[in-house]
């Protein structure tokens, strides 16, 4: 699998096996030590972000430029002819004649698959609605490994809006390869859907549910938090009911294991107090920085294969 993995891009984390993931993580580590300057010289990345982004878009563009390539792109539906009624398929068909690789974020679940079907060049899913965010998962796995010196056999607590978080859906599916013990905490009504849990059951990964962080926090190696995803709520009152469900402070961490590291895909709203940023447990800013190395490794693999 690994040899030809990623040749068509990356739409879902379900497509790739453990070996392919490990190849990307190894290459990401090498790129973090030194990013070779001209690996993607002559290549053009089209970054099409029809939903807002800071980290994903800019880290892809930074990675492409650092590898010697160039970028074109759109930020927001209003900037493109989608606003005139053009279909996503037509847009992608045209853009695939302008670039060697397309990265797309779009609010509709399944949009990245639609883009792949319309494109003549590889497509990377940078988030399709509440469905998946597979490149975030690659950087999350890299960061977990970096912060714990291993990926296998960790106790991982995942907390927040688990229903709407595409980051969580992709991460949970990928973690099945690494023998974790998973714990979930979410507000009522925002529980993780059954689809990602199906992959855990199939791989015989143990998982359980808790009603508060404090109950299970002293046992875990990784606390992965995510925000309540305001943009996915059809009822504003539901967002108002749940938006303050979490507020992690230094006091919440007094019983934490010394190796605990806190990850968050960002942006954070108020689920982690800023005082936690200075604690030895905070690892979400290095996590965001790793996006450049991991996305560089992915793009290099798409064009140059596993090396
Ligand atoms: N983690 C993440 O997807 O961040 P952005 O929305 O800023 O890209």
C-alpha cells in the first residue's frame, strides 16, 4: 500500500493504512530537521478554501513555498464564481487545468470526494463540513508521537464537540492502528457519532465515556480538546447551551501525569484558559507549527513518492 499511497491525494483517513501513515510521519520528522528547498520546484498548489481557515491554508501554502513551489488560491465562496452559481465540479474541472495539486475546504460533507471526481490532478481534503480533516490527523499523530516518544498504547482523552468535529472523526479512525485506550467527554447531544466508533470496535480498541474531564484526566497521556463548533449548529440555542461546557485551567491539571500533553486543533475559544499556555502540559502551539512539516511531507509524497 505505502508505495502508491497518496498518489491521488488524500480524501479520507480511511483510505490509508498504518504503513502509509508511518511513512508520512517519518518524512515529517526529517523535514522538521531540515526542509529541502527545491523538491517541488515548478509545482503549483491551488488552495481553495470555501470555509474560513488560518492554520490549514497558510501551513499548506508555507510548505509548498518552502519546498520551492508556488501557490494560487481562493479564500471564500464570494471570491470565486461559485457565488454566480457555478457548480463545484465545474470549478474544480477548470482549476485542475491551472495547478498540479488542489487543496480544498468546503462546508459540504462529501465535497472533497466530488472535487476528486472532477479533477485531473490530486486533491487533498482540508475539511469537508463535519465529516473529515485527514491532514489534521496526520499532524496530530506526528505531534502525539513527538510529545510522548511513541504512538502505541497511549491513554487518550478526547473532549469537546465530538459530534461536529471533523478533526475528531478522522483522528479516532486513524488511532485504531496504534492500540490506544480512548476516553470521550462531550456535552449531552454532542456525543461522537457511531461511524468512527465502528472502526474502533472492528479493531478491538477499548473506549469509554465520562461525564467530566476531572474523572479521568489523572490517567491519561494525551488530552485532546476541541471547541464547540458554532458554525455547525442549526439551533443557536443549542450552541448557547453548550458553548461553555469546558474551561480547562491550571487547577484542573493538579493531578495530571507529568507526561500529559494537551493538544487542540485550534482555534480555541474559551475551553482552555490562557494560563494553561505556560504550563508544561500545553502542546497546541507546537502542534499547529507541525502542520508545515507534515503537509510538506504529504505533498512531497504525492509528487515524489515514499522516499
Ligand atoms: N486546525 C484547523 O483546521 O485550523 P484552521 O481552521 O485555522 O485551518
